[in-house]
């Protein structure tokens, strides 16, 4: 028979053990699934909607106030017919929201916290999530590296974005991409790539960089392989110095090469070379731009965690425009105007003719304008 003293001691111990537990409150987002206390720590999330891709772009620093964001989103929605989820990263969220306006955002803000602000978009499966990116340096970082690395942080941002569906892939595009055709066929191909074990899916570049990796559109996946690739690419980019910007002299040259190689091979490489013979790794590494314009291409080319199992997207979905193609209204699903190169050779009236007359976008977008904020 248990003594009253022993029962009292056991009861006290039970109270102490319960009182000693530390309960960490996890911030609950507006679209997080409900879980019970019994399975709160073990059960995976159960989403209200099916897994789906997300379109993603970055508008940091001065790009937050450029009306190019209107062009990107308007062409995605109205020409590309994309009704799904959109994610954007910026360090000036209020500014970017003012530039886009309620028409493109789908209405007034639905939710906001330290990480993300969410707008209605096209409805429950097509919201706009503006993630609050953080830039360490004014202007987006050293020579734009801070800006460029946001594409490699994509899965960090998806964790903060509080989507109401699982993300099957992320289609990152540069801010100077214009969507020139209905994306249905292109997205059908991209959804097919989700069934494989690719690190990334990219286009081959065209024009003066023909045959190289085109990093203006990057499809990544919620897999360890894809995330390891992006992490390795980010490390390489951090240390990489473009060919034409390295200090003169063999010692300096070797030191810079060593830094990039060291960053890319911190772990034993699992893959070497490309599965797809369309890509030319040596050409990407040796012939990419000697300035920052090609640094993401160059750094990706020497990131061994990536450069096997990179998939080549169908070339017909990408167009590098020129004056003639804009005048004639020739485009593709993804049209890359490249702020730093190609757009400079196409007169603004010619570009406007393509945007407003051929694509049918509204002139009220004022695509070359800027909002001070």
C-alpha cells in the first residue's frame, strides 16, 4: 500500500516536471493549418490547397520605386495569364506596394508582420506575398551582389512568406523580364520538371552570350539537392571576383581563383559536369562578361553542387528582343530586356510600342517612370 507521504512526493515531482517544461510560442501566420496539441510538434502541415509553383522576383533598393515592377506584374497577370501565387522581395515594402497599387495587388493588405506583407492578388490561390528582404549595404550591396543573392535565398524567403499551399517549384525571374505570351505551355513543361531530380532548370542564353547559362530565369525545387546547389552558388558568389576586375599579377589572379574554388568545394562535390550537353560549362566560365553583368553566370559555372543535373528549358519560351522584334511584336513567354545591356539598344518609344500596342498593356503603367519614396 502506498503511504500518504510517498504519494505526496510523487505528486510534487509530477508538478515540478510539468512546471519545468519550456513552451516556445511559434508565430502563427494567417494561413497556417490548424493542429491539435497532440500532434503539434510531429504532424506535417496540411494545406488547404494543392501544391503549386510560385513566381518570384526581387525589387530591392532603387528598384522598389521603379515602375518596372508594374510592367513585370502586369505582363505576368494580363499577358502571361498567371493566376497563381506571386512572391516579391524588397527592402522597401511600403514603397513597392505604392508603386504597384491596389489594382495589381488585388486590393488592400490582408496581413503583415516583420517578415511578409500579404495582398489578395487573384484570390486564395493567387495572393501576392511581399517578403521583407534585408540589404546589408546601400544600393543592394557591393556591386549588386546583395541584390543578386536574393535569387539564391529563395527558399529562405518561401519559409517566411506564409503561403497557404505547398510550393512545388519557384520560378525566379529578373526584374527586367516581360511576359510576352500566355504561360500555359511553358508552365506545363516546368511542372513536368518537378517530377525529376534536377538541381535547377535554366535556359541557354541567346545573342552575344549564346550557349552559356542564362540566370535571368531560374527554376528551383523544394529538394535537398536543389537547396544545396543554391547554397553552394551563394557561397561562390560571395567570394567570386569577375575576370576583368581581378588585380593584375599572377599571385593576385591565383588568389581570387582559389577563393572562388574554395567556396564552391567546401564539401566533397557530388556531381561533376552537365547531364545536358546543350550547356557549355567551359564557355560559361571563360567567356562570361568581364564585369558584374555576368557574375552570377560565372559563379554558377564553377559551383560543383549545381553543375550536374541542371535541366535545359525549351529555348522557344525565351526571347532576347531587339529593335526589330519589338517593332514587329515578336516575342515569347519570357522576354528579357536586360536593363544593363539589351534595353539600352532599343529606343524607349519602340519598347513602349511593344508593351502598349502589341501586348495590350495599359499606358497608365508608365513603365519608365519612378515613384519617389
